[in-house]
């Protein structure tokens, strides 16, 4: 039921997220009320689901219930045996009668074949009147099938039903009786029943009249509302699935599925009579990530594991770095790791069978889930307040915690907390003893002498032959070996794709790292290291259906990079059942082009044979290259062996280790592991290091750098554990032959095809000759020139000629020089150079729209004030304002005075304001001044990574605009902590629109495979503009490996976005902006024809104002005065507004001329006209291998005609609660008198206060209204973002609770939340607010009488808060403000905190163990602190009436000593300096 | 790179030189060594730019940031090896190059480029001092024979490279010593001749044969030469000097600059020079404001001239770059040569109307000119008479002497009078290649060295029938 791939679109990239909930009865009853409540919950989660083009066609909604026997018995139309003796299935069938009949015949035969009986069919009544046209058009016929149990016990019956279902799925697909692929079995069980469809949550109840029948009862109901990144007809993809309903995304699903394939031979279960082989593939590769998870969970459960057991195996908690964990529990988790890699990614996973219902969260707690318990039932949902429970009935409230399980036993009515569940699991087997006896550790193996390192000339030959350049030693290895970190660079990558390079690039260079954007968050591998693990196991795995001691007989390594000594030990390990063998990767140098493929195939045969002979540890080695022998690329060998062994089903019987000269940097190691290696020994790099620097220190530093880099690569994809990353293939190939990739890098996308074995062989020969050609002259390595331009090295689009020409052209206003500049660039080796605009009937230039009109579509790239100097930043802003284009503030805030015009009328204002992960300077004032609010999800230089502004670049002026402290380092987190999924993005868009309804909202993405579906999701989330950034561009500082290897060119991203938006019928409602390496008029025209409406330039604009690509942005030593804050260097800035204006006018003129030649009168006429582009036939052999047709594909379908945005969609939420507040409180043009208002509030009231605050600041400025002018008393459960951006003078008091995002961006207002009157619960034990409260707050106060969720006060830079307890990662990245915690904190408190102060009431005295103490000082309260803390607690009592606060004040003398002060060292020093006046105000 | 903020800490230290009074008393070099510490600091000023404009600015493609980096790290030897990779004779360029690299250095925007040329000289001298410059004959001989005609910078660098590639190289020189323009055209105070001798000795030790006193086309025909070799390289320079077209140009006391400079160099080398042109006590006028003119100026001052005046026909260049002459292009500005710092006067925008004198030059009549649409026209009423008893003509060169060559081969010439070659330095005659000033026209030594190397790689490829094993300077992305 999903669409076929076309162009650059592939349906595997679909993502979804949602609202999820369950309601369970605790009295052992099956009342209809459960169903009724669940549907109500679903309706209150409507904002978490989505609709597509058609507002009445939902992305999917559904409900899972216990089989409602009483009801079915009456309506089935056939006699039903007692409950348990029959199963009911919800079956989607083709509406066409013939196909339907054929399916039914096959189904009935299938049931009978398994020895069961068909009792009858029932047409499920549906009322489709409310449905949208698209849902209607794709609606299947929905029938219920009743199957009678024959000759098997009830538990075996479920397995039979599974076999029946899986067999039918395979058979009906193979038979082709259902060409439209409507056939789907939503559920088939004696215990549970699913109703679902392509519906909105609010439509479910009406669509299935069954659900409203009072006789329709169940003890549990799981509901789900889906938000998909596309709108393709997908009835089957609605959830709940058969066992789960999932909010989140499994990032590693491809790898998980691959590993299950690899286990095919090992999968033996006595519980399945026949072989599972007939049912293969068990995991449906076409299913969504959630569906694939469901597939395996079902299998593990039916094979004998309980649901909690299977769930904790698939989503284990983060145990690796938690010393406080109970040893038995730890042993269970370590043992589980030997059985199976985690399914990694954000997940609120609700699971159920007929007896249990429960939920768990991923290890990092990236999805919200709140529960409320009463005497007779429990409700768990993505949000609190989704069901109205009278205050007196609440027994407890809580939230699901990271990695924790919450379970309800429906039969006993017991609610089991995580500790109970895990304790039971941990004692099932003697896991600890098993581990102690079986796990092998490296240092326990006997020492073996490693080979003698190569040195001198012999080493030089190998280095040359494997493609090392001198810069790889100087720029890559040296920093790792000497300083222990990966090198950093800046100014992006302007070298050709590997497929367009003539420098014999190594195979690694053809691969681009995947990264998370929008649909799941990247992780911070430094600050959130506690959730990550690099542990890797080498050796065979057993049958995951079983639990035996032998299954953990593996060699466990701390990390995947091996020293020579480690490999020497492993190579001869024969402990127990280990049988190692080394396979050589060498092949004869005289081999013809076919030689490489033949050698590879021979290797595959040898590997499979080795496994058959009992070898269970294979070392692939490329040692021994000489003049007669070439090396197979290690990456090719690893991936090919891995996939071959998967194909033949024996992969998990063997551990794969690589000993290679070819790998030396992080990207290389990541690829080898990502394609299946358990461990890597980069022998030549280590030899090279050992010869140059003392090995005892440099090798460990090198390994540490590689491992830190590997964590970063994993984390940018949101993967926490190396075990899940391994073999997941989270890369995109660009320029490799499709057949080669399909066979040896199975599952990896290579959308433009490209070179195959012939070229790879030739390039291997060419590199080999550098080291071994007979008469090679010279004694130094090739220069490389990838990172810095060199005449002898790789081509760069920005080179002495192009830079000098551009500067001369704009300074002299010389159009001829500009033409020369364009010609030089347009001839460069880039994809766009092969996309040729096809001339039409030329028209006179005068008929083409003016250059001024064209220039209004130009924007400058996001570069923050901070990363570049005020002079450079403001020059760009003035230039863009003169042109009528837009400049971009970047993520560093903006000085408010730039809003004021210069005497000559110039404006220094950035009309695009970025909202990035750090929220620097994102105040209400900043937001309301913007014309365009850009949510930066990713940036081209380092998608999926955070950033850092070193303290020495933070002067007083920058600190002021970023709301921080001079001299204190500022960290940008990798993710937005309020965007972990697509529906979160929708929420942030909603928040921003509330605060500034007049601004366009744009979302910036970076090109990679799948960006199209993300862009569709962005459109559905309500954005006005989507920015497609190429992966090469980027002006910012970034690790070199990220600059080079993450993201793909904008041509690919833009074409895909355009295709998918059109395919989804969404193109008319969102504008598309492109950036990332645009330089010339040709670039603009090609981008327009591919579908862009607006065009961003960053580097070219910087060069116009004087940048020379020194690539020193990260060092504060830019001698052109641009990327620096050093006053001596800023004085050297020579850029002029006129130069920048001249550049854009030249580009616009060039565009005009090209449009005239095309016969087009305006850019608008060009947008999306891919039919006017043709692929060139390049002469170059490598380029010739590319297939550019996918870039030029056009979608066909009913709503695909729009090629560009036809107008902004009216999205003003007139029902926003603030509308009434504004009407009552802000009367007239003057500041109002004090008003007090009361309101009830519910979870569907979101971003309350944001709109009011935006209005206040717009009218009265950043200082708002002054103290307490507007006071609102709320009652109820507030929706997300309660009090977001709250302005000074507004106080919100809420009796109740709130969801995530409380006080987001708080800008001076005050929030107090406390339990409602009548609550008898202990406030510090109850959860009162959700995750990421006070994210990015800059000013104001918050008093919360209860516990908060994860990441409380993340990136707070000025607010003061009191809270009675919080979850993990509290005060993360905080740079200012004060937080007082009166109760327990979760793990990893204050990670990355560089400013501000936290005071924690540490009654148990164990707080220090939960604090991430890096860079922090913990101390007792000094006198000054005492005053602050006490005053804040007194305020807390005053605003919330907190009994805890009152107690503390009463016993202040005693308790004050139990407070711990947490303060960053750097911050303290900066404050001291400030006091002594050493930090002078910058000019 | 050097120190991150080195360029902010340490100012550019120009070459230290002996005081003028002292250096005018001899003909020896006057640039002094920097010393290790200063040298390291100066290298540490290099910013290792993402786009090293200096590296493009150098006609040899020297990897300037790379050797600066090694030097900064204290690895003198590695720095020298990187330099040698692109420049066979850094001891020449380190002395006599006008350093277009420094003009293109990013720090030159603020007029304080890295002292690249001096660093180059020091690296070269240190290499000799440490004994790193030893003969490194090629491991294998290809058996191919190559003749190089002319032993100036182009010929020498081509011969060096071809020899490295294993070919058997013979260099033919019509003069009695090797070095061409280097030896005879450049005064000792800029390049002492033992510097050439030690290089030639190394090249000989590496297997190159030098045959002096053979004037191809006369002593031996070009045809025979071609027949005896697999390839022939024509590196004969551009010796045809521009003549003075004015009445009296044949008066005694009027001499071409090259004759004058050669004589002094021969004198310095201990040869007996008959009929010496000597400036002692004379009033000397030099026509031509370029490098050769400056060399004459320095030589005349050393000989004890009564006065020296250097006359340039073009207007005085501006002190600073014009808007149309932006960095990183070669700056068209007024600069003072080291000889001009030593004394004498400079005059601009004057042309010679006629020379005065009966049996010997006594003076000259000059008049002012001004530019007019690409031409220079006289300014009415500006005639003036100058006293002079020695006039040196340093007005540039017109191209190679092709007369003999064209008698034997139908060799095409360009409109500028130089030898026409294809991008691989091949003439239309198979096996006949040309490089250096003979192709480019009179230019800098560094251009000749570069052409020699590039030509050698082309010849090597031609001889092998596959890509050359010799390094090249790489792509040329010049900025005009």
C-alpha cells in the first residue's frame, strides 16, 4: 500500500510520529467506558496527529482492544464459541469484487491449511461520510474474520494464527491478486482486536460505529494518532499495530532488520513446529520502523518471551555507565546485549496483549509519556490532561522515565513499576554467573608480539599506495595523536564529489554519513555520554529465542579500535570455542579491470567456507601490498563479506575484524563498523604515528580521538550504542554503481548510480603506482589538497582565481570580470554543471523582469554575530536590506538597536532570525522583530552536530546579545530539545506563530536521502518555507570529517524536495529556499528550474566583503576581520556594502540574461520547470557513469501540478486561549492597569501566553508592562509550551499541571504551578510539568510545586526557578540564571552547564553521583548564596503554597547545610574577572 | 601552520643587509642571514591560508605554507625537502627573485607579507651547510638521450629534471662557462658565482654532461644535434636587446647593458677583460628603469661613477595600488631596488631625442612624454640637455636569436618574435622542444626555471609515451 520509488524519492525514508495512549481498567472488568475514554483521549491528542493536503484525510488513527466477546457474539453473524476458542481478525481487502473474492479464497484456504476453521466473516460497519477524498479513494473493504481454534492449546493458537497471517501475507502478495495492495491483516488474535484506518483521531469514533456501541467493552484500549511525513494512502500504516503503538522512530531499523536476516539460520524455536523459513522475511522490509519493531516483538513473544522481557531486550535502558545499577539487573542487561543489538531511537512504546498492557521509553527519554492512576483505572498518554479526573480520585501521577517499563497486569489489576518488572526479569536466570564464566576480556588473553612496525621508505610506499596525502598526516593524524581530538576546519567543502574527482579518491570518499533531522534528534555525545556505549563484542552469537550460558561466550571490547597488541591477541585467541582465521585482501597487480571483482567474489567464497569449517572469527587483512599486489578496498571487502554472510544466513556465527591500512580517520572507521566490522585495527596509521610521535602516548590519544569521533558520527544519527550502529549502513553512496551497491552494500542508497569495479580498480592501481611504480620520483607524499587548496592537489571551486576575480569584479564594478568569474566556476566539476538549461525561443532582455525584482529572492546564509564580526554581519544586513532581499541573523541573537534605521535610511536589521538549538538571544523581542523565523534543524557544514563558541570569542557585546557572560564558552546542543520528532516541530512552529503571527516560519534542512519526506512533514507541520541546504556549504567551524562527509549537494536535496512535495500535493503551500554553495547566475537558474523560489548565498557574499577563505573562522585569527572578534583584526575589515550589493546585482543580471535566452520572462516562470533541463553526456569516464535522470524526474498524480508556492496558508489560530486574554487585558494603546483574570485550561490549549507576550512586546517593547500588570489564574492541565516567551509584567498561576515546554523562552514573565485545591498528594512526589521546561529562558521566574521531567532549564540563560524535583539532564547547557531544586534530581545533572548557579537540596547526601561534574564546582552555600536561596524559596511558598518550601523555611537553620551549590568554574572566574574590571566593554 | 596569531605578534623582518657604504666597496652579496630564531618566527607568521595565494603567485608552485609549517615546527630538513620538490635551485630564487609569492601573500594586503624569499634562501644555504645537497643520481637510466641547448635557468632546470627521470642529458653552451644569464647577466652582489659553480658541480656529479663553447647552428648544426638525440630542448633565452633609435646611438660611450654587466662579472671571476667599459669618474646615464637598469646602477656605483642617473620612459608608477590593480595581482607601484637605495637618481617619463658628442658621447637631449591612448607622445617645450659620458642601454629584450635555427628548421615564431610551442612545449618539429625566455620572452629567472621544469615533464612524457614521473607545478589558476 505504499508508493513505488521514483526520481529521488524512496518510500523507505518515510517517518512518522504521533500521539499515543492507553487506558486500562484495574478492576478486571471489560467496560465500554475504557473504549469511550480512550477515544476521548485520542481526540484530545489531535494536535499530535496530522492531515495532509486534504484537511479531512488523516495520517492514521486506531484503537486496540481486548476481543469484545459479548459484543461480537451478538453481531458476528455466525455462532461464536466461548472466548479463547476463537480468534477474530480485522482484514483489509480490495474493494474490487474479483480481487476481494480471490483474497478471501486464499485466506480461507490458508486457515484450513493450518488446521483451523473459518467460522465466518463479518462486514465491519463503517461510516465514511466524514472522510476526505484521498482517504476515501484508497479505502479498503474492512471485514472481520472469525477463526475457530482446533487441536491446539490457547498459547499455541496465537502461534498458529501468526503462521496463518504471515503465510497469507506472502502468498497474496506473490499471487498478485491484489494489484493495488489493499490486503492487510490489522490483527488476528484470540486476545486483541484492532480498528484502524487512514483517519484523523477525531474521525475514528464516527468511522467505526462498533466503537460507540455500549456493548463493545474492553479492559484495555490502546489508541494512536499518526503524524506521517507524507500523505500517501496508507490505511495499513495506521497504528496500533498488533502488539505496539509507537511514538518515535527506530533509527537503526535497517541494521536491526539486517541482523535478523543474519540470524536466520540460528533462529530455531521449539515452539514453531515447522521452520520459520517458510515465513521469511519475518520482518517486513516494507513496513514502517514501528511495524518492523512489532514484527520482531511478536515473534519473540510467540516464541516464549513475555512482553516486558522482549521489550527490555529490544529497548534496553542505558546501563553501561551507571555504577549505581543493581548487579543482577546489570547482569541481565549485559547478557541481553550478547543476544541482540538494541533497537535504537526515540520511542514511547506502548505494548499490549490480552493480559498485559504497558509502556516503555527509549534510553534517553526522548518522547513524553505521562500517567495518572486512580483506584479503578490508569491512563497513560503522550500528554497529561487528556482525561478529566476529579482531583480527589487521583492516587498518583507520574511520567515514564528513560529506559523504564510501566506495566499493568489486567487480570490482577496491579500496576507494576520498573523496579518490580526488572527485578523479576533479572532473577529468571543466573545471568551474572553465566557472564563471569563465559565472557572473554582482551586483557585476560595471553600477550602475543605484534608485527614489527613499518618505517621509513617502506612505510612511505604503503602510505602512498593506500592514498594517504601529506595533509592526512599533518592535518588529520597529528592533531589526533598529539592533542587527542579530531581536527576542526571551517568554510565548507568546495571540492568535487568523489565521482567527479580526478585524484583517485578512496572508496570511503564515495559515502556520506546520514544524520538525524526533525524526525528524530541527534544526541550530544559529550554531554550525554551516559546514554552511549562503544562496547563491541567479537564472536559468534547464538539463537536469540533461547537463553543459555553459552550465548554470552564472546570477546567483549570496550571500543572497536584495536592496538597492534590487541589484534595480535585476538588473532590467535583460541579460548574456548574460538576459531580465528585471517583472510587476505590482496590480489595480483597485473589483474585486468575484472580482477577486482573476481578477487572479491573469491573472498566471499572463502569467508563462507571458513564459517562452514567452523571458523567463527575472521580477520580481513590488507597487509603485504608490494609491487605485485593490490589491496581490495577494505570497506568493499567488509561490506561484501558482511552482506554475503547475511545472505547465506550465517553472519552471526562469525565475528568480523579488519586489519587495514586503508582506514585512518573517523569517517573510515565509522564506515567499516557501519557496514559490519566488530573491530578495526588501522595498522598503517598506527605505524605512521608510532614513527613520528612517542607511541605510548600518541596511540592511546589517537584511539581516543577515533572513538570520540565515532560517538559523534553515531550520535548525529541519533544512535546511542555501537552495537546498534554496527551493520546499520547509515550512509548514502553518491556516484557508485547501483548493482555493485545492491550486492555489496545492500540497502544503501546510491540514487545517481555511478562508477563500478572498473573505475575502483583503476583508481586502486593509480594509488598503488604512487608507492610502487618503478620509477616514481620524489620522496614526499602527494600533497592532497582536499582541505586547503594546492596547485598539485584536488580541485576547489574557490581558488585563487575565482576569489580574486570576484573581489576585483565587485570592487571595480567590472561586469567583464564577473563574467570571467562565472565562466571559471560554471566549468567546475559539480552536478549542476551536467544539468543544462534548454534554450527556448529567446526574448529581448527588456522583457525579462528587472534585476531588482530578482534580487528580492536572494538571502544571505545564516552566520551569527559572534561567529563573524559586527562589521561583517552588519555590512551583509545593510546590503540585503538595500536590495530588498533578506539577511539572516544566524543563531547568535541580534542587538535590538539594529532595529533603528541609520540616518541615511539604511537598516542593519536581519529580517531572518534564526531559532537554533541553543536559543541564544531568542527573546520575545527578537522574535517579534523578525520577518522570517527560521528554525535551524541542521546546517550544511555539520548536520546533526552541535557547536561551540569558545570563551575567548565571547566579548561583552556578544555576551549581552546572547544573554550570557563574557569569557564563558557557549555550547549549541546537537538537537533542539523541543524537537525530537515531527509533531514536536509542529508544536514549535505553533509556538513561534503564536508569538509572532506576522512572520514567515521557515525550517532549514540539509540535503540527504530522505530529505523530501522530511520536507513534506515540515509542510504538514505548518511551515511557510523549507530551506534546503547543500551538505558542502557552511561557513561555520566544524570537524573536518563532517565538513567533508556529511550531507549531499543541494542539487540532489532540492530535486528530491520538489519531487516529494509535488507528489504529495503540498508544493503549493510552502516555499522552497536553497543554499549551500550557490555562486553564479547559472546556479540560480538551475536551482529555479529544479524548484527553488529563493536563493541563499553565504560564502560568495562573504568573499564579496573581503573573505579570502583563510579557513580560520574557528581560530579567531581571521586577518580579513570577518570571522573574528579580535579588535586588531576587525580593524582590518575592508568590506563595503556596495561590494555586496554589486555581487547580488551581477548575479541578478546574469540570471536575467539566462532567462532571456530561455525565453522566460521571470524567475517565477522558471521555477520547477525541470522539463527545461537536460542531462549532459559528460566525456569524463567517471562522470559518464552517473545517471542524472532521477534529478529530472517529475511526479505524476492528481495533485502534482503546482510547481511553486501559490500563497501562504492562513494558519492563524483564532481559538487560541490568548485571544480572549488580549481582548480583556490589552485595551487601548497604553499600558493597561493591573488586571486579574481566571481561566480553565486543558491540554489542547497550547502556547498559552506566547501570543499575549508577543503582543505586549510589540506594543510596549522588551520591558513589557512592568511588574505584575496581568495576572491570570488557570485551573486544569495546560497544553504544551505553557507560558512560552512570557513577557515582563505577566504572571501565570496554574492550579493543575502542565505538559512539555513550560516557560520555553521565558522572557521576563512569572509562572507558578501548584497542585489543585483538594489534592492530598505529596507535591514533591508528583510530576507537575513535562520535559524541557524553561528551555532557552532568558529572564523571568518559575515556581513549580512538584517534579519536572527531563532536561529542566536546559539552556537557561537568565531565568530563576524553584522546582521540587526533576528528571535526567537537569540544567543542561545552562549559561545563566538560578535554579533551586528542592527534591531529587535525575542522572547527569548540569551536563555542559557553563554559567548560572544551581542549588540542590541534597537530603540523602548522594547528589554528587548524579551530577555531571565536568567543569563544575560543588560547594556549600556561602552567605550570599543563603540569601538568594532563601528568598527564592520564600517566593516559592508565596506563589505556590508549597508545603515542602514551608517546611524548609521553617527548618532553615538545619536544612541550609544540606544544600549543594553547583557552579561552573569558568563562570565563576569570568564573574571574578568582571568584578575586577578586566573585561572591558567591547566597542 | 605557524603560530595562530604569529602575524599579529611579530612584524615582518626584511632581510638584513650590509651598510651601503660598506657594500659599495666590493662586489659581494650583501644580504645577511636571518639566524635560526628569527627565521622560525618569520615562518611562524605564515597563516597557512585555506587558499594560499602565495602558492599560486609562485611560478614554480612552491608549497610555501607547507615549508613554513615545517620550519615553524623546527624541522629544517623537512622544510627544505618540500621546497626542493618544486624548486631544484632555491639558492638562485632565494637571491634574485622579485618574489611574486610575497606580493600575493595575504599579509601583503597590509604590506607586510611573510619573508618567503629570504626563508627560501636560508633553507637553500642551510642545506648546503648541513651537507644535505649531495649528488642524487637517478637509480636507473632510460637510455634516452636529450640535448639541452643553453645553460641559463631554463636549460639548467630542464636538464636537472630530465636527468632525474633517468634520461641521459647533455647541455650545450656557447659561452665558455655554464649559467647563461645567471652567470653573466646578474651582478655578483646579487648572486655570487660560486653559488652557480657548486650547483653545476652537483648536476655533473648526478650525470649531466656540460659542453661549453659550442654554438649550435655554427659549431654544430641543429640538424646533427637533433639526429644524435631523442629530443632537443631549445633554451636559448631572449638575447636580442631593444636598440636605441636615436641619432648618435653609435657614438663611443654608448653600450648595451649586457656588455657592461658581463664585463664586470668576468672581471670578478678573475678573467682578463680587454677594452673595459668603466664608470669610474664618469657621469653615467642608464636608459631603462627595470631590473637590468638597476643592476647597471649598482655596478656603476661600485665602479666609482661621478654620477648615475636612471631614466625610465614610462611615467612614475603610483606609490600605492590603483583600484584596477588589486591584490593579489602583481602590484604596479613605485618600488626601490636595492641598487637604487645605494645611490643615483631616477627620472621618469623622459625619452631620448638624440645623443650628443663628436668623437665620444658628451650628453643627450631628452624630452618629457605623456601617455595618450596607449602611446607615449612628447610634451612640447620640454627639451633638456644632460651631460653624460657613459650611456648604458637597458631598455629590454625583444626575443631569441632565431636566425640560425630558422635556417635549418621551419620553426614558427610568434608575433612577439618568440618560438611558437604547443601547451606541451613542443615545436612543430617532432622532438624539438623549447622553453624559457625563448618561448616566454624576456622575463624573470623564476619563470625560466619553471618553464624548464614543466618542459622537462612534457618531454619525459613524450619520450615514455605515458604520463611523466616528474612532478609538475600543478594547475595554474592565476589571478591576472
